[in-house]
């Protein structure tokens, strides 16, 4: 249930890995994870947190995601944005290799750029399939053929069984 951790909280520690998964963190400071341009922590699990993906978290796309992608890709399975709504629930690895500053754009630009990518995630539209005459004919023919095959199989099985009984009769 951790909601905040100060950037200097781990400054005097020498950690190889850090697991902050499944908390309530909406922001993680770059200084907490990185020291200068070198990683001080090589395995960082931030999955399951409701991260607010804005310009303050752009460093994760630029530095953390590429590092984890090459060293610990399983730590990217559930690393997702919870805000803004138009990109919520999209895995951060989706933007791996993008040249644009995805989180540092205004929301209107972000919406415009990502509508195509998240349309299936965002929409709650109900899709109805109506039957057509052609579909009904195909289903009818398929049902008839299947029924004939089943009946034919039953008749053939009975004939084979009768032949076996005749051959195996003892007088």
C-alpha cells in the first residue's frame, strides 16, 4: 500500500534489485532508481502500480524500459500506465524504441497520436452480428453434411460390428 517513496530513500544503500510491485505508487523518481547515467539497481520491479504517465515519468521510457527489456523482460509484463485514461492499461514496453517523447506531449496531441493504437482498449461499443440469408444457407448446409456424416458413421460401425460377429461365431 506504499503511495510515495522519496528519491533519496535508498541513496546510502547498495542494492542489486528493488521490488516495489503492487503498491499504490503513481510516481517513481529517477534518482531513486538511477545514479548519474549508470544504473545502481539492475532489477527494478514496478509492476502493478497505478502510474501517472506524464512528463515526470518519461525517464522510464527513455532509460528504465530499454534496460529492463534487455536484462529482465519479465519485469515489463505488467508495467502499465493508469493515467491518462486514453493510455491506461497499455504496457510501457509498447513504446519501447519510439523516438518521440510520448509522455511529454500535451493530452490533446497524446490522444490524437494514440487513438489508433488504443481504440480497441478504450471503446466500450457493443458489436452486433446480424444473420444474412447467405450465412443461414451455409450454416444449414454445414449442419446437413455433419448430420449425414454422423448417421453414415453410425450405420457403417453397425455393419462392421455385424460382420465381426458373423466371423467370430462358433458353431
